[in-house]
């Protein structure tokens, strides 16, 4: 039996990186997948890779910072596949490790809009559907070890990811404990994806703080996709409100 047989999953930021690996793995494991991303070309590529194998996926070009796009992406799951069982809030952006004194409002606002307000709005839209479903639903958030410690990103990134962990725990403590919607969050360490290419002018102080955290092993997107698969599947049915760190041991010392 496939691990997500008959499920319908929406995965944000699934055009590239960890989100793409999750989309491919979830489809392989029997889920219909809504591939949602701002990058249209990447969306089309992932959908064609999945459908070429006879598995189910549709693409939605969606920016998680825009409410209408979130509505479009969530309603696509219902329209196309008839339910919404799993939401993965994976889309996220980084902030050049800018410290508070160096951080302009524009960057702060953008990071919070994508990394924190986006998952809140997508979770709200999903929960309003999932709470009416007998089978409930599952939310998996992709935070970061930057959601647990201070020097694994800039001030905006670290704040957004700490917030995402708080959001996860609130959903778990309400809809999970008193309902049928579980929420858990992954805290990846360094993972080999294209996000590194978006570092433009890193802060000297931010990088010094990061480098002082010592050697960080680099994981592969597929290794994180397996964590998301476990949290999305019924195998984790008694896990609710938990942070799963997957960093190869970076934060173990
Ligand atoms: N790579 C790492 O080292 C690392 C470590 C810890 C946590 N993370 C987190 O993992 C998640 C995925 O990161 P990744 O490394 O796979 O990045 P990536 O840049 O390879 O992929 C991110 C995808 O999200 C999309 N995206 C960006 N902004 C979006 C928006 N507003 N709406 C919809 N889609 C959007 C991009 O187009 C891209 O396809 C992020 O939340 C990131 O913060 C990454």
C-alpha cells in the first residue's frame, strides 16, 4: 500500500528544491499533488515529470504572499481532485543574513509576507475545508533550524521561522488536540538547493555569527522530502505540534 494512497496534497514552493522533491515523492506514494509556485516554468516541469509517470498532478502559479493566489491554489485541489488532505507550507525566501540594524522595512516585510503570513493564510484556507471533512487533514510546515536558534539566518528570516513554529504549535493545540487536523514542522539544516543562489550581498556580521556555529553538513532535498512524507502520512498519526529537526547533526553540539 502506498503511503499517501488516495490523498490530495497542496505543496507551496514545489517548483524547485525541497518542495519539488516532496511533490515527486508524494505523487510516487499515491497522492494527487497541486504543484504551487511563483515560477511558472518550474511548475510546468514538475507537473510534466509527475504526469509522465501516470501519476496525478496539476500546476497552479501562485504567490503565497497574495491572498487570491492562495484561494486559487486551495480551491484547485477541491475542484480538480475533490478534497484537501495535506497542505505543505514549504515556500520560503532568505534575507542575506541581515542583522536588525542593517535591515530595511522592504526586506523585513517581504520575508514575513512569504515565510510567515503566507503559511498562516494558506493554513486558514485549508483548515476551513479540512474541518468540514470527516477525515480532517494534515499540515506540514517547512521552517528551519533558524526557527530554533538565532544565528542560522538574518533577523527577518529567524523571526519568520520562529513564528512558523509558533503557528504550527497553535494549530496543533487547537485543531489537532480538539479536532482532526494535525500540524507539525520540519527544521532543516543546510540543504543543497537553489536558495543559496539567492544570497546577494550577505551581511558581514550575520555571516560571522553563522560561521561561528561551525561545520554544517549539507543535506539533499530528497532527505527532507522523506521527513515531510512521514509527517503527511498516517504513520505519524500520534505526532502533533512537533518540530522535527533534520540537519545531519549540525545543532546536536
Ligand atoms: N536550503 C536550505 O538550506 C534550507 C534550510 C532550512 C530551511 N529551508 C526552507 O525550506 C523551504 C524550501 O527552500 P529550498 O531550499 O527548497 O528553496 P528553493 O529556492 O530551492 O525553492 C523554493 C521554491 O519556492 C518558490 N517560491 C519562492 N517564493 C515564493 C512565493 N512567494 N510563493 C510561492 N512560491 C515561492 C521558488 O520559486 C522556488 O521554486 C524554504 O521555506 C526555506 O526557508 C531551506
